[in-house]
């Protein structure tokens, strides 16, 4: 199972919330470090998930948070036993 990669993606998504209230550039960098470590520890993760994470990292490098969040959600949905979940808006 790729639970550490799944957890890193979830952690990154939390860091990248639009309403996070912190320094978004620092949060993006923290998310990039978290994801890089998880990818290094999960080389056997599904290729599609790894490609989505790599693309999200590139978007984070340029401060494109919404694009990165979309790709991370897709990456999470690419992991075995996981479904991408979109939060309902009230």
C-alpha cells in the first residue's frame, strides 16, 4: 500500500488550502518538501500518481496553487484503493 504517499498528498492539500491564513509561498515550499520525500520513499507507486505529483510540484514552483491542488487530488485518486473526494459546499 502507498499510505505514506497518500498521507503526504493529504498533508500537502491541507497546507495549500486557500484559506490557510499563512504565508502561501512558505506553505507551498513545505508541501513540495513533503511530497518529494514521500515520492522518494514510494518508487513503486502507480506511474500516473507519480506523474500527477511531479506536475503539481512544477505548478507549486510557480505559485499556481489551484492547479497543484487539482493535480494532487487526481494523484490521490490514482492510488490503489483510493477515490478522489471532492468536498461538498454548503
